[in-house]
C-alpha cells in the first residue's frame, strides 16, 4: 500500500453474530461469499493489516476459511470502538492508526478508506470520520430522519457537533426550504483513531450529550478530542435486514 507519511494502518472490522433484525448477518451469503468476506476484500489491499473482531467462533471460522485474520473478543462491549480496542491489543503489534470499518457495508468504496487515511496527514488529527453533503435529490424527510446523524463542522473541517436532530435551524424559512439554503452534512459511520487515542477514549465514562443523543462520538467531543472530517460524495450501503440485502444485490451487482 502507499504510505501516508510512513503511518502504519490497522483495519478492524467489528462483526457481531447476534442481530435482532438479521441474526448471523456477517455470514449471510452474497453470491457465493459471506458478507464479511465481501467487506474484507474491499479494503484489505489498502491497509498494512486487517482483522475481523467478533464475538462468535462461527465468524472466526468463516474468516479463516477464506484466508483472513480474525480474533475472538468479548460479547459484552458497548460499541464497535470498544471491540476495536480489544482487537488492537490482541494483535500484539504497534500501529499508528486504527480504522473501524463497518462489517455490514460490503459495498464500501476504497476511495473512502483513502479519504480517512489522508486525514492523518495532519498531526493534530486524533480521530477522523467521513461526512456527506445532502444534495438536491434529497428531500426534507431524509434530512429529518433521526437514524441519520447530522454533523456540524468548523472552518478547519473538524466536527463540532453530531445530532439526530436537524442542525442548524434555518430561522425564518419553512423547513421544506432548508436544504436549498444551507449545506447539511450526514455522518458516514467510518472511523479512524490514533492508537493512543483509541486507548484513551475507551476508558472514558458516558457523557451527558452522548446519553441524550445516543451517539458515542459526542463523548469524544465533550472531552476535547479533535475529530477531523473528510467529505465523500458517495453513500455507504448498510445492510440491516435480509430485505436490505436482497435490494442491494439487485441494485449493486457483485
């Protein structure tokens, strides 16, 4: 891979077996390959090393069967970030940056991984993530969807707030006009952390804003960490249900 100022990147794909809406999702068949393999193969060539972090031996076996690396982690983690830190510790090696790659996004673009890596060219970047501007094809219903967090950034492209509500509020305009008068950003749930920062943030207790919005990244902001954002023009395609998988395979052939 091409280095980013000699930084070593470890990719970790958290993958839980249990899911209320889609049990066994990482092992779901995608035209002859399990979903977790599709994710793995999309990004492996961009990283120094890649590990699947899971709580289930069946996923470990599936990953090892296609030649990938996997580690068994605790079933009790609160988030993928916590699972990433355990997996990083079990790797037994030092990496400058750990990337947290969603295990249910088999259509992730390599360009998005590169964008995240490039954020760490700036020495002050401690954590990085991606954002995508809402476009003219979006409607106000999608803007108001609480399942898609919105992001506010400062002039240095650093995140200063995430919310399930629509922020900012465009005073004096009907909400159906907001998208025409302001650039809103949605959060793309892909993260990078400097390794020492990953250790520190997993030791932090929950914070008031995090608890209110149920967004762990607010804990990091409340504690003063610098979250660099990079703008992507491409959406990620998350798979939450068997129906999502069927639709995605029809729309995005592999």
